C-alpha cells in the first residue's frame, strides 16, 4: 500500500467544516483515515488550505474528436484538475458528435487516462440536427446520463416532448435516471445576433440576441416537464426572466434543475464595448440586472450548480471580427476564484454549487461530492484561499488561451487536486 497524507487543512464537506489530516491509499483510491496527526508515505501540505470534495463540471467542451488544436480530452482534463474538478461532463458538439455508441466509447476510452473523470453527454438528436432522437437507451447502457444538443436548443416542440417521454422511460443499470439538458435558445429569435440585444448592441451596431430567445424555450420546457413528469436541466441560464420561471417551477414542485456559468455571474454586455471576440459567448453576456438575478438565484436555491461552459477556441479561429468569431470562453481554471470574487457567495456555498449538487445531477454522486470520511473515494480539491494570482491565457493548461479574465488578479487558487487517489495537481501544477 502506498499512502499520501493531506496535512494541516480545514475539511469542508456537506456536513460543514472541521480540522484534520486526510490519509489516502493510492492503490484503492480511497480515504483510509481522517483525523489529527496522520502520517503517510508522501505528504502534501495543506496548511492554511481548505480540503473539499472535488468539483464536478456539468458543462465542458473538450473538442475531441474533431478539433484537437483547440483542446483535447487530455489538455481539457488538465485545466479541470487545475481548477479542482475531479469530474466533467463533456458536451456533444464534437466532430463527429456523440450521437452513437462508437463516439461515446471513443470519448470514454480517451478519458480513461485523463486527469479527471470524463463523462460524455450524449447528443439528444441525431447529428444534433433536431430532427430525429438519438439512441438514448443504447447510449445510457454505456453510462451516459445527460443528453443535450448543447450549442443548439432543440427547436421542435413535439420532438422535445418525445425526448422527455423517451428519457423518462429509460431504466438504467444503476437506477440513476437520465437527464435531458437544454441549451435554451429559440433560433429564429437569436438569428443574426452576436451579443445580448440591448443598449450596448444598439450602440455598437451589432446584431442582438434578445433575452426572450432564451426565456421562451425555458417557458416551453417547464410546460413539457409538467406534461411528461420528466426532469429538464437548464444549461447556462443567463437572464432574470429565466431565473424567475425556474424559481416558480420549483415552487410548484416541477422536476427542473439549473446551472449558471461563472462568466454570466461576473461579466456584462458592456464587456463587448471594445469588440474583443473573447467576450463573445452563447448565451451572450447580459445586463447588470440579469447578473443580479442570477446571483439571487444562487442564494435562494433556484440555481443548483455552477458549470463553466469551458469552450476553447484556437487563436486562429477566435481572433476574427466580433461578428465572425465563434462564441465561447475558457472557464475551468478560473471558476472558483471568479465565483468567490464576483458571485456574492461564501466558499461553503460555492463548494456546494460546484461539488455535490452537480454530482447529483450528473449521476456521479456515488463517487464525487462525497463526505471526506474513511472508505470514501479520494476525489478531493485543496484550495488555498490566500493565494493571489494573475490570470494569463498563455499559462493555461488549455491548448487555447481565450480567457475573458486575462490580466485579472484573483484571490484563491486550487493548490492540489486528488483524483481517484492520484495527486493530479501538486502546488498549482498538473503532475502529467
Ligand atoms: O459560447 C458557446 N460556445 N456556447 C455554446 O453553446 C457552444 C460553445 C462552443 O462549443 O464553443
């Protein structure tokens, strides 16, 4: 047995905070003991740090297969590990997309040697084209638990109804239900829009995407969740109206969950004033009022999870005029520090939103977001709240560098990450 001890940290999990060392068996990947004065073969210093369950990102784009110049599963997993994530759900908009067992198996195989657990989301429709449902039951036998056409919303009302009925009928081996996740965007309303439609788009002369392009699909899908009884997970919500509808749906007992991104909690459409395409993202950065509503949604439990929508784009594709550049921004490495700086939540709240709450949505609650206790899987992040650092895209582990936080100094950074008992980040750097 080879052991490793996390020494001198404060432990933070679902049951609150306490002090203690954590002794881990590297071979079984499990926690052996928690308590004061533990020793092991190797020691990782956690003095002044907070040891938490590893984070789970419901929403990343790892670009493999198809665009490995922008990111690979390996490089993306390095970003995840550096951000404290021990599991991610990889979005389906690869090339080819994840609408078949062969592509799912390929992502799983490549993910097996990554620095975190990589779970592919299945495409909801064949080719993500919104015309015919993907073979969800078959993909569920491979372990897929989230289905989405992310990048596109599913436009056809009837097909969305059928998707929910189909998803609701799938019985999985582990009893964890599959979840239909929606990128809410009515394409006919967002067409031609490259940023939020409002004062700034008018001033800049750029086409806008109105808030209603998101909100109409949220409204429809709440109605369809009520009709079918099947859960809908709302991805990267960005508007005050969406938050209000999800709040009311939850109050009415409907089966809905929702995520927001750090960038929608931090930035507004005013960031687009310099026409820098790094601020182009879908859904677009919105107004101060929307940001305030998203933050309020975190506080009152309307929003269940923070998910990054980590969307790498290689410089040669991203550095185009604003209206021609692809949407998307990096997010994994900066997530927790940005949330702590800008979202108005405590570290304890942020960890819940980044760890056990998304783990439950992703069907990963048996091994991520767990209590820090003997016998539990050692998927852990060690966060140094005092570490001050300046964000540099060039220093990211990503193959791309499109961070919207370039040059910003943040307080707090993940110092070590343990995935399945293996230290994958030590002193802020990935180990492989
Ligand atoms: O900004 C975005 N980028 N939004 C999406 O929905 C897709 C993503 C990407 O794949 O780049």
